[in-house]
C-alpha cells in the first residue's frame, strides 16, 4: 500500500463521515412530537445524536489533518520523535500521527 492509496482511503472515509454528519444535522432539526412522553424520548435521542455528531466532527478533523499532512509532505513522520511511522501502522490507522513506540 502506498501513501496515494492511503490518501484515497482517507478521502473516502472523510466523504462518508461528512455524509453522516449531514444526516445527523438533518435529524437534529426535526420538530418534536406534541405528546410529552414522546418528547422525553425524543430529547434523549437528541442527546445521543448530538454525541454521535460531536464524535463525527472530531473524526472529520483528524482525517482532514492527515490529508493536510499528506499534501505538505510530512505524512508518515511521527509528531513526537520525528521518525518514520511504519507503513503497517499507517495501513491499520491511516490518520496516525505517532509511531508505534511513541503511541504507547
């Protein structure tokens, strides 16, 4: 696997996450039921959707950062020690910013 292949994988994951976020935003803007019991359940669901949305936003940021590192030529270099991040690690975790040793 090459950096170009990893870039494509990251771009695909980014598109999927952005689509998910769009759906979550759409769900969050729906009006609530007039029934108070249903409203309580809907509000609990809103909290879950909000948490998933926050996690999705964070994942988008991490992937965008990895894509920026690819473009700037620093992808695959450990943020901590400056050594190369092994290709096997990048294949497993394409957004990794640290080598295996520094990640532990």
